[in-house]
C-alpha cells in the first residue's frame, strides 16, 4: 500500500478536525454544567437543555498564552411563562461570565 503525501495530509486534516470537534463538545458540556448550576442557584428554569455557539475567538488567557474564548446562547424562564436569553462565556476551560436578560421574578 503506497500512501501519497496528499493522502497523509488528508488523514491528518480529518483527525485534526475530529479532535477539535471532540474538544469543543467537552467545552460545551462544561459550559452547560455552569449554566445548570447558575439556573439552580437563581431559581431559573433552563429551557431546552441546550447551548448555541455564538462566537469562537482567540484571546490572551490569564497566563498570557493564547486560548479560545467561546460564547454560547441559552434560553431560560423565571416563571414558566416567558423565554429569556442568556449568554455563557468560557475563556479556555475557565468560566469567564454568565449573563441573563432582565426577567420577571416569581
């Protein structure tokens, strides 16, 4: 079996893309865990149990090295009647912020 250089590059590209996707799913699970905890602490209902990636951007982390900053949207309700939007932001693996829209209190 002869592998051409283009075959090796294609395999490397597919493996790299798969690894990045897998790592991204891990970061999404971490962010969802933070959002669930936040909603429990503030007596909010997380709707649809899902996050939608809004932004992926390279930034300098706390140690000065380049990390990816990810921002996701989520939806929640305070009374079960209205839907509100929130955002969660991770800088590398660390939680940077969770923000929610102004909402009715039950």
